[in-house]
């Protein structure tokens, strides 16, 4: 639990406004090392379910989070941007994942 609070607090400084899809910075700094907790999560090109899925991360796969989307007035991130590395084949997929599947 303490790890989650620390990661969320660190990512707050990198939040972007709702509706703005931003590309990853050229030299992204990892602010949290988290894991996929859902059985599977789509990694997308932008923080919306309408965006193209780049690949799938699976439960237990590590995610190096670099930023999050915090809608105005919200108290929790809705999407997280980072690089998921699949344990099964070591493929690295960089993009947006729904925050409820990453902890």
C-alpha cells in the first residue's frame, strides 16, 4: 500500500490535462515501477479506449510508468503512460494503459 501511495504522489507532478494526448518525452524519466494486476490490459497510442491498441500486457508484467492522466477535479489517475515488458517474450510495449489495471 505504501508503495502505491508513493508512486501516485511521484506521478502527480507529471499529470496532463484531460483530453490531451501527449507523446512520451524524448528522455522519459521513470517515476514508478509498478505491475499489471488485471489478467490482461491493452496498451494504447493515447489515453482513450478508442485509440489503437499497440499490444497487451498480462498480469505480473512490470510497467515503468513515466506519467499519468489526472482529469480535472479527480483524485486518482485514469490512465498511466509507460513501458510494459511482457514476461512471456520480453517484448517492450510503450503506451497508455487504464490505471485500474496497473499497481
